[in-house]
């Protein structure tokens, strides 16, 4: 049942995302849409907040119970230490209590955000991931990571565990 729960919880983790209206052309397809989220203390944030303006972003999601996700959380910690100027938005795919326990246990120092079932996922978010055959990928797995420049252009997006070293190379 954990795999079915993974799919459901990941969708819920990204439910705060709402795509801004406007051009749905090729440029819009690779631009990070605006979204809202709550951190693990339930403080609300928006991608348009001052703390995210003019910064490179790493957006990620990981669970607390499966080894690839745990490994991704640890790789993000290594990346964070080496690249403190990159703002990390990491969705922890689990209940709020489990997410808080996981962050404390793993001693994660980058910002983590909770899953929030209140809003439906924006349809444009999955277009940020290119597939080999050019098809749109449905986000139904964790972990994933993506890097966006200060203008919110996504230039790297990958499903599965990505090492801190690879992320560092992609950042350059």
C-alpha cells in the first residue's frame, strides 16, 4: 500500500501549485509556475515572496520511508552545504508529524515544506519534465528534483535520486 500512498501523497504534496494564466507556448512550458506552500511549522509562502526573488531555485520532493527518497534528502543536504546561495524548496511527502520527525532525525538544514491536500495540482507543472519521446510526464513518483534560474526558467528536471555532485555540475 505504500506505493499507492506514495502516488497519492506526492500529488497532494504538489497540490498548492497553481499555474499562472498566460501564454502556454514553448517558453511557458519550461517556466516554473507560481505556487503556494506551507513549511513544516505551517507558515504560508508563495513563490512570489521576496525570499525567492532573484535566486536560483532547486525544487524537490521526497518521501520519508523509501530508500531512494531518503537518499535524495541526504544528497540535497550535501548540495545545500556546498551551494547556500541556491534556495531549496523541498516537499516532504508524508504526514506533517512524520515529515517533522524525518527532518529532525536526518538533521536537514534546508527549508522543507509539507504536502497540502487543499488545492488541485496545476496542469502545467508536469510539462517541466522532458521525456525521451517528448511526451508529457505525469508526476506520480518521488523523488524528483528540478533547477530553475533567477527568472524561473527550468533548465534541469529529473525523476529519481540525483547526487549532490550532479546537481552541482548542472548548477554551473
